[in-house]
């Protein structure tokens, strides 16, 4: 098929599906305006010096060389972000599915109640206040109070001001918050699995629940698995709020610095928008690469 005949065939396809394109148009226009164009502009700005006052000045790869060769804090931020993603991403993803799978077996009333209980932390308002009370650095903090009462400590620990404790606490809180949109998507996906497939599977030789899960349940809810993976990965790579709320901004010796908090520092405090755009571009490329890898792995589910 030549290029000209291919284009004519595509035009015929588009004309045949014109009503679908009309329905998609409002969303696509908004998506292009508020997602695609800003991403492209950010990538372009990453090759410039731009301080919000002067017109952007092209400087080539200087922002990227500065980022990887001169900015020690960025390397700490990369390390912390990858640590967050490696631990909280897979664990929260598996936890979302396991809890959704268990809750799906309950009666409708109990299912609705338990879904609310597990989902509530992710939509709560000032949820970090609870953890600030637990890990307060004085004797009145819940963790210090209990450990002193039980004889494990003589003096209170500054949990959120000691480098060794900051990251484990932030990871714990992030995992507690992780049962969000992906969790709801898994519950919805489990509800849509055709029950007759289990009967057909029993006839074909499926003998236990684990085989049902691998060969029937998971392949039947691939779209929800993909959606949940994207949500959990994006959340784990874009962590910032929990770090700022609990460890401060900046944290002690940058122990809780992440790529996003580093981006906030240069973008909204120092107004070095070209450098901030370079940080955003690196994070974007890491996210895209990880999502492509996860998609490749999820395609093998049920094989």
C-alpha cells in the first residue's frame, strides 16, 4: 500500500467514524490545550534560561549538564524518588488488588462499607495532622509516649528531624494513603468479570482459586490493571505533599527531597523556569519509560 492510498484509506475511515470524532472533540481539545501543549512547551523551555522576567534565552544542554553533574541535591532527590517508587509503587499496587479482591467476596452492604473504610484516607482533608501527632518529637507524641511508657526509650526521639527515620515514616504514610482511585478501579473491574467464565474454566481443568485468578480474573480486567498501574506509578513518582507536610521544606539535610519538591523549589521559589522545566522533563521521561515497561509486563498476565 502506497503512502497516497494509505492516506485516502485513513480519510475514508475518519469520514465513516465522523460522529465518534465529534463526540471526542471536546475532550481532545481540552487534553491538547492543557496537557500536550504544556508538556511540549516545558520540553522547549528546558533548553533555555528563563527567569520569568526576561525572554527565554537558548542555552542548549546546559540545564541538563548542571542537573546531573553539578546539582548534588538533585541526585539525592532522584535516589529518594526511586526508593519511593520501588517500594510504594509495587506494594501499593498489589495491596490495592488484594484488598479489592477480598472485599469483592463480601455481601453488597459489607462491600460498600469496607470500600469506604479503605478509601477514606486518600480523600481525607488534613490527614497528615494525624501522623504529625503520632510522630511528634516531644513526650506528648503518641509514638514517643508509648515507647517511653513501655520502657523502650528514656528520651523522646525527633522522628521527623532525624535523617534515619524520615524516609521510612514517609513511605509508611504514603502506603497508608495509597488505596485510592486504583483501588476503586480494581473493585469495579472485579464486578465486571463474567461469572460464566469460571464455570467454563472448571470444565477446562482449572482446579483452584489461584488458577482462576491467573487465567480468568486478571486477563478479564486488563484495562483496570493498566489504569491502576498508571495511577500508582504516577503517584509514587510524583510524591511531594507528604514530604512537605511531615518533613518540612526543605527537609533536614534534604533527607526527604524528591524530584517534585526539587522542581517546586526551582519553579516557585527561585523562578528558574528553564531549570525547573529540565527537572520536569527528566521526571516525565522516567514516568513514560516505567509505564511502557509495566504495560509490557501486564500483557503477559494469563499467559
